C-alpha cells in the first residue's frame, strides 16, 4: 500500500484531536448561560459580556508567540501543554476571589486556547495531506460547531445547579489531553509528497496568505455580528424567550455542521473560490433578512439556514487554505496569523454591535458580506493534475 493512502491515525486518535478542536469555540461562550448569575456574584460594575470578550483578546495575544513555540517544540507538545493550562485556567475561574482576578484568569485561558487551536490544525496537517487534509479540516469545523451546540446546552444545565458549576465544562480539556497522550503518535509518518507541496507553496507566495487571513478576519467578523447581537435582538426587540434564542442559535450551528461536511465535495466539483463566493453571498443575504425580520418575524427562520451555509462553506475551507499556502517553515507562523485573524474578528464584532444599535447592525454586516465577496474574488485556485 502506498504510504500516502495509509490511515495515519486510529479512530480514537482522530476523536482526540477533534475533541481538542471543539474546545476552541467554547473558550468564552461556555459561560453564556451563567453570565447573569456570575454578574450578581461579583456585583460587576460593567457588562458581563467582558467575560466572553476577554478570552478572545487572550487568544490574539497568545497566538503572537504560538508560532515560535510550535517551531521549537512541535505541534504535539504544544497541544499537550495548551490542553493542560486550558483545563487549569478554565476550572480555576470558578473560585477566583474578585472580578479583577477572574478577568485575568479568563485572559490566560484565551492564551492557552491559542496553543490548542493552532496546534490542532498543525497536527491534522502533519498526519493528512491534499484532499484528505481538506476532509479532516472539514470534520474539524464540524466538531467545533457541534462543540458549540453541546457545550452551550450543557452550560445551561450546570448553571441551574450553581452559579459557577458551568466552569466544570473546561474539564473536557483534561479528557482531551488524556486521549491525545494515549492515541495520537508523537511523530507523524513520513509523507512522500512533502517536497512537491513545498514547491507549490513557494510558488504561491505570501500574497496568497494575506488574502486568506483577510478572509478569516472578515468572515468571522460578519458571522459573529449575528451571534453577538441576535440574543438581544430576538428577546428585546421581537419579544421571544431566552430559550427560543438559544435554540435558534443552535440551529445555525447544526446547519453549519451539515454544510461543513458537504463542503469538500462542493470544492472538489467546483473550486475554493466558488465555495467562498457562496459563503459571502449567504452572509449578505442572511443579514438583510435579519434587518427585515423586525417587521416580518418569519424571515428569522429563513435566515438561520442561510447563515449556517455561510459558515460551513467558509471557515473550514479558509483554515485549509492557510495550511495549503504554507511551507513547513511558514506553517506555524501562518496558523498563528489565522488564529489572530479569527479571534480579532470575534472581538471587533462586539465593538461593532455596541457602536451600531438595533437592526442597523445587520445593514453594516450585510455591507461587510459584500466586502467579503470582493476579497473572495482575489483567491486563486490550484488546478489538480
């Protein structure tokens, strides 16, 4: 059997990496259901949304040095250390004495998340190549979104027990660490096509990476404007319950999971540029529907699947493009840049929602979708032999 067709990881090895990947989406959002209770406990003088936002800042700052750590110690060791501190800082947030120390703990949690996020994709790129890598990164995208659905739901259940019980969710990182140590080899098998991939990446040049990272930022900013604003929009402006808004957001994630799984086949039959174009059009259309939904509530149900398609057809693909346009020497730096771009988009989305009130937020996001479309037009596609 050709070395490139062997299954490099067992099922449990793949599961371990996907479980670790799923932790990245919940670094801040795991406490969403507990925010009112946490605010009461600490008597917070400012918005509890900072408990969600500060980890994103931690990811951005942590990613600045993660590339160097990856180059020096490798993806496997970086993943293990990142998971250890993710679990430590995550759970310890439940016993912080005051809000200042709590926010510092959340910032450090974000830095640990940067190591987990970057090393998980790096591990996938070491064990899988070409179309197999695209499929695995699509599965990673599905795992991340399913993590959002499951962990957010679990957080709500735990909050009913105690104000700080939802912090126990972060212990999943300890389980992921045990599985990584048990089932993922420290060294990936040799890959015959590495030299060819290097040549392709060198021919592509860093200009391709600049476009990909710009897409990572704009896509995440456009998508997260909806995620950040919809709970208030649905409950305050439309009069629906908190339970309804939670189910609604989960439905977007479910659609994203489905289309992230379908995305590799779509790209194989069309192109990466076509997939990114569809995603940008979906983001624009979805936000225009949200703008109109204030007076026609039924449009909410049309917007949800459209936004899910937009996420599923973009985020896993952009992650793969980052790896594809990297050489072994630049891969760690580029993956760190990808983490920075993604979480900067999440952070700026909170600022955008604060600056532009009401349904006009969605007009801004629709305009960003058009910018996304323009940037996607700059992506070049490699022709397979």
